C-alpha cells in the first residue's frame, strides 16, 4: 500500500477515453465508477495520512513521538501472527493477524468517541514514522517510512470479552492484513474519517456486479444511462401500457392542464367543465396508456394537486422513467409520498423500493406515506430497527389475539383440545375439524327450503357477528353465511401467514420474515444499500418500481445499484425526484470525479441530455437576504482545512442579539469545528453548526452562514444555490467584501 500511495501522483488512472458521460455498456459504466472510487479513495487517504502524521514528530535519541490527533494514537507493543485458512475451493489463504492495544488515557472526549466508533470491517492504517527528510515527496517530508492497511476483525476489552462500552479508554483491536505486508516496527495507528469508511465496501460491490449484462436493466433504461440511445426511450408515450390507473376527485381544470397531451373522454351530458359560483367540478379518472375516461365525482379540497404534481403522479404509475425537478420547498417530498400511495393503489400486488441519500429524508417520507393512510405493516424502513421491532411486536401480539379467537371458536363448538396452543395446532384445527363441518353444511344446504332451516344447520352461527336473524330471504341469508365463513377462513389464513414468527428466535429473523411477507414499500438509504447489498439480494424480494427521492445527490453507482439488488427481474417504473441545481453527489476526489463524469448525478446527466421532465413550481414568498461584511483573513492550519476566526466572532455577535431560531452553516469543515466550539462555549450547546453539504435536503426558517474564504476565491454555483435553498424566510451571509462584490446579487 505504501508504494501505491507514494506513486499516486505519478499514476494516471484515466486511460479510458473521455466519452462525455457516455458508456459502452453497463459494465463500462461500473468499471469507470470503480476507477473513480479507488483513485479518489487512495488520493484522499494519502492526504489524510499526511495531514494526520504531520502533527507528530520523532524526537530524541530514543525516537519517541510527540504530538496528537483525534485520528491517530501512538503505538506501544503489539502482536503479529501469521494465519492460514481455506476458502470454499479448499485453497489456502495466508493472512496476518495483528492485535493492537488502544490506550486513550487522558485524551479529550471527542478523541475517545472517535476511537470507540471503530467497528468490524473498518479499514485502519499502521504507519512507521521516522526522521523527516527535506526536498522529497510529501510522505518523506513527514518522515513516513511505511504504511500498511488492515481490516478490523473484532473489538474487545483487555480481558478478551466483547466490548460494549461506547466510551472505553482502553481496549483491543483485532485486525487482519495481507501476509505480503510488513507490519513490524510501526509506531502510529490511524483511523479513517467517516467520509472514507465505505470506500472498500463500494469496491467490493462493484466487483460483484461489474459483469452484469445490459439485459439486467429494462432496455429503455439502458438506452438512457449509456447515453447513445434515445434520451427519451423511457418516456411513457413510447411504451405499451396494459394496467389501469384510477384517480379520484380531481378538479377538471387541473386535469385539463396536467394531461393535455392525453386523450380525454368526458363521460357526462353537460359540456360545462368549469367552476361555478359555489361548486368546483371534479372527476374520477380511469387511465390506460394515453386514454383517459372521466366521470363526474365529488370535490375534495384535501386533494389540492397542481397540474405538475398530478402529471407526475399519473406518469409515475405508468411504465417507464419519470423525472421530476423542483427547488427546495416545492413539495418534492410530499409529492413522493403521493406517488408511493398511487403505486400501491394501482399496482396492489407489487412493491416499490424507495431510495434516499440520508435517513432523515427516508424517515420523514415513510411517516408521510403512513399519514396518507397506507397501513403501517406495509411500510418497511430497512434502516429503522426500532420500527422493525415495533412491527415484530405488533405481529406477535396479533398472533396471540388470533389464537384467542380460535380458542373461543373451539369452545362455542364444544370441540375439546389444545387448538389455540400455537399456529400449527390452529392450522390442524382448521383443516381437520372446521373444514369438514363446512363441507357437511354445504351438503345439508341442498335440503334446506327456508332461511330459518339454513341458519339452523350453519355450525358457526354463534361465532362473531353474523348479522342475520332469520327474517331475511333465503339468498340474503346464504350470502351472509358465505361472508361470515370467509371471515373465519381469513382468520386462519392470517394465522398461517404469521405462524413462522412463533418459531423464529431472533428479532432480526422475524423482521426479515415480515419484510418478505407483507412489505409493499421498502425504504433504504444509499449507504445502507451499499453496506448490505449481498444480504438484500439474499432476501429475493422483487419490486416493480424504484423511487429515488434525492436523485440529484446520488452518483452513478448509487443510482444503478438498486436495480441490481433485485435478483428476480427488472423494474417497470423508475421515478427520479431532485434538484439538479443543488449540490451533486459527494465524490471522494473532486478532480477524478470530474474526469470520469461521476461528480454529476445520473439525474442531472439525463436532464442535460434532454430527457423529458416535470418541473414543480418554486415556493412562493421572497427570501430576505442580509450580508454581514467581515474584513477577516482565511487561515489553513491543516492542508485543505480553512477557517476564519473573525467570521466566527461575527456569528457569535449576531446570535447574541437575535431572538430568531437559527441554523448555523458553513461550506468548510475547517470552519465548522472552531465555530462549534465557540457556539458551545457561549450558548451551552443550543446551536449545532453544520456544513452546507451535510445540511442539504433540509430547510430552516432562518439560516446564518459563514463563507470563510476571502480574496478572489471562486465558489461553486451549486454550493451557493444550496445555501439559498436552505433558508425559508431569512438568510444571513457572513462574508468578505470580495464575496459581496462577486455574489451579492445572486438569487436576491
């Protein structure tokens, strides 16, 4: 690894031709993603090592290290041993196991928290730090003589027991590395920052799917993502549609505007389709392809769709690709919840996969779907273990309730036995006791000549609510009995479906069973999908629709992976919702991302190619913008980390005199840390300082942002757009005179 990092600057990983975001095949797109992730990770790891190690120095004759960093600890003695194990083909694999003692002593609480975050699978680095050399590369200047990488196998207490505490100051890390690396005489242990933790998993996933053929995806989607086909191949107008869609109570003027390129058939006598003085005409619609049949319905003020929203809901329920664009506050998330509802209603036997960039968006979206009336048991968030446990608990209680009903039924029929002990006993009771009684009743029906006779020979009339008293006619009584028997049959069918929960032992296995059994909406974050790709494939859960709720923030890999996790088939409907003007995907290395084209989301690439899209109306109301000019200076205490203490002081002064509920942002991580310390010291943790990137997708009524950089620094237009979109009513920009001069007019 050391040689790879040292030679990194002289290696050009971009031997492939620049095709301007066009790809030869799906595999080609994945190979380019692999190159970007690998090169970006190594470049960032190299910079991280230099930044961290430069804070340490070898001194004195004994070679002791001085210095500190939250990402590194000094090593004392540690053990190294060679191991051999056999793979599935019985080939021997040699590894090196290293046991590393972590001693945090009197380290700051933030350092303790950082190191207690280490978990199985994380990549850690061992560094041999020697004397600094002049006039050499960045590694030699820091005195780095060797670097080795390891994967954490386990974390344990000093006595060998499993580590449970989250603030331990003394524990062991057991890690595995290549037998070809030299792990001797290292004196520093480094951990990777959060942004770099998942790179190894990304590479493994791409390796798994890189040979997937183009036929894995729908032909129309392949045409669009590869860039050589019809950029509107997935538009609903070019695909055949057999399924019927239904809409209820939509105002006629909204229908006419939203579906003006559809063939509308108004099924009523009057040709007046406008709003009179008191009543707004509304219609129920049935849609097959571009054919829309409309019948007059009842107006419901709660269904207040705009034409763009209605068009998005209709198109997203038809086969193909639907692209929806909208700025912050335009109702993208609310629209996404209605699209999910429409898919459930119109494709009741199918599932929809919902993909977001972060958990906050996913949780909010799942809550919105439930509030629209979708049963909680149908909505399954893969990242929310608490809600999964609640579903398991509710289903377990439901089994108990159903078995109680079985016991009541057995008592009414005077059939003795342990029929309500467990689901298996209940199923046998149904099969061997109740069904024969029903068959006997059907045989007796042939000789019944009145409703009273029919009712008298029905064996289950005392159970539940039959709602007949013998005064009804024969056909009505028979119909009521059939409905009553169906309710009993459904009871035992539900017991059979939920029955496996009674013998599954772990909460996880029970939650997984419920996922495969009843989930109609499956929610995941891109990172969760990345980390659990193979596990999710093993569930064999098929979904016909995919909704990307933050499509503009997902890179190519994150946009393709959801299609490939479903091993049962392809997806008929793809919905992408986002804002291409906002900050795009986070890439490990911005320069490599630009070269390969992966710093631009698939969402934005499709829009740039001219794919048809639906644009939502921007939120109404002017944004109040205030500039606080600070003639400060930008400092760079660590490479790539910038702060401006004068702007920190200006923000503290503003907060001190303001009664507003504020959100504090900055584009730079180097500014966030000292600003957070100052805010904590002054306001006792009342405010949390966030970077613009970490806050994207969220909004606050009043936002104050520190721009940090001075002089003629050029800000990314998408960054500025994100800053303006983050505020609802008021935006306070703390900046240099140069920023006010160059960007003060933007969006005002």
